[in-house]
C-alpha cells in the first residue's frame, strides 16, 4: 500500500492526464459512432434548430437561482398528443379545438411563442383561431386568419407537383405547413384590442410581456394558462396533421443555445473529434518530420548538414502566424489545407533541437565504437540515437497537440477557419461575431474555451508524465 501511494503521489499529473484523455476519447467515440452523420451535418442548418430558444442559458442555472427564490422560464414544447381535443359540429362548419395546459411559475417572461402546424386542406381553406386563457380568467384571441389557397403546397401521390399540365381533380390531398410567431404583426394587432384591460401602456411591449403579464403592473402573472388552437373547416377533407406549441424559454439544455438556436453542448460534442483530429494529425506529422530531419541534419556532416540547417533557419525566421493568415486568405479555408499549413510551420523548432542532440550523441564513445565495428549508419541511428531522442520527442508531441488546436482556434477566431466543421475555435468566432461577450452570453464563450483549456492541460500533463517515466526507466 505504501508503494502504491508513493507511485500515485509521484504520478498524480499523469493519472489525471490519463483520466482526461479517456474522457476526450469517450466524447470522440460517442460523437462519431452514436450520433448519425446526417445529424452532425445539421449543425449549420438554421431550420433544424428552429424549435430551440435563442440565446438561452444552461438549464442548471435555475438550480442556483432557486436559492434566491428566482426562476428563469424553461423551454417547453407541447406536441399534438398533449392536447385536449373537442369537436363542435355545425351544419355549415366543423370546429376542432386543441387545448394545451401550461403551468407558468417563473420570474421572467418567456422569450417567444411559436406555433408550427401542418394541415391537410380540402377544397375550402379553413380558418385558424388561437386563444389564450390566463390564470385571472381573461381570454385573449391572439390570432385569427384563413389559410390562403394561393400558399397551399399541392401534393399528389406523395410528390410535390408544380406542373401546370396536371389536372387538379386527381390531387389526393393539399398540404399547408406554416408557423405562427408571437412577434408577428397579426398577433400584435390582436393584443392591442385588450389594451383597456391593463393599467399601463402596452404599445411598445412584446406580445409575451402582454400575454403573461399582470394587469396592474408589467410583472409575470404565474399560474395555469390554456392555449387553444382551433380549426374551422368547411368540408370533411380538412385534417390537422401536426401541431406544436413552443414556449421559448430562457434556459435550455446542458450548455444553453447560441444566436442561431443551436445546442452548444451538441456543438462541443461533435467538435471534439474534429479538434482532436487537427491536434493529433499536426502533432504526429510535425514531430515525425522534426525528429528525422533534425537527426539527419545532425548526423550528416559538412554540406548536407549545413544545407539542412539553412532550411531550418529560414523556416524559423518566417513570421508563421502572419503567413498562415495571408495564405488562408488567398487559398481558401479548407480544413485539410489548414492542417497542412500547421504541419509546414510546426516541425522546424523540434528539428533544430534534435539536430543539436544528434551532434552530441554521435560523438559519444559507444557510437564511435559502433562505427569502428562496421555498423551501418541506419543501425547506429535506430539503435543509439533515436532512443535517446524519444523522451524529448514524445514530450514535444504532447505539447504540439494543444498548440495545433490553439492555432486553429486563433485562425477561426479571426474568421479564417473552415466554417463547414464545428470546431471549438469556430464556435468562439461565432460568439464573437454575435457580440456574445458584450451581451452576457457567457455560456457560448466559456464552453469551447474550457474544452480548449482542458485539452491543453491533458496533453501537457501527459507530456510531463512521459518525461518522468523515461527518467525512472534510465535509473533502473
């Protein structure tokens, strides 16, 4: 037990590094093998995220706010199956009511209300009415309109048909898909009809701050709300196919959402394999080139070694960041191209150090003795020089991974990354473009920044641990 405790104490950094790298690998495997490719491709598709709230904070914020008896509105989606339905049949029309119960117990107003729907329409367009009954028994009609037949998307036999030669009498169904926003002018105009009920001006207030407000003061009115979506149909072919009531909250998910309503946690998750691919690929390539280029430059004498040293010096004197920016601006922002640039400018520093070490090692007595015994240069290099350079090379590899990730993040932050891949740097650039730092959307900035830091710390700890391992091995 004493030996185990001593081992753990001496290798705390390495153990923490192993735990962190297993965590990153776990995220990578989950993103690659448990999230469908098609789903990952939706990251840059705004329509896919349309049901999410905009700029919502993480849900766990409410656990801390609960200590102060304060709660932010949670995001809530009601589906058609959640509705209480009733029908009213009349000789001239049929009325279908879909009523949703919503318990509102929060200290701030919701961000918005969205109502997406899909209706199969007959020959006569139906009328849609939306009512909201409040806890104080006031009932507001917030929307009333007839579906415009000109906007109907005709579907015949499951295919969209815009062919003018098609005979309309063979159409099996007409489908209308729409979305009613609380911010629409129709909703605002409807709510203006109830201005006399409030003891304050509602002229410049958003619909949410009217619907969920007390009548005496503009404070949230808590309690049970009933939202009714009614369809007045004038033939038997009108059918409500799909309906959602979306109450846009101010908290959502594990890490909140961004300006485009995208789930930040999802972006962090699918960005992990991309960032690790960048870091490991660049580190492996630049370390391999730096190791053998420096080794050859140090082992060879005279003209070859001098020429190789000049190449190293040229690369080291170049302003790499400025060149990366210029090249990216002129030759595109492809991810593989950026990886190639990082490799191009990433190997010279290691090569110079390996050259210096190689010159020292080749003059050791046992190396000179091997030469006198007739061993080939290849055997001498692989048996006597490479093993001596490996500890430093592995430590450099561990440091090169976060360096590559930070390099990509820097270019992405400057707007020069590949926007088709959700990297952590690209997320930071999106946050900066949307002024997240000034608007207080800290979760959008902290999450990718934290992942970059964690990855850097992981490989730094592994690098230091590898140095200790080789030192212990030499002592033995």
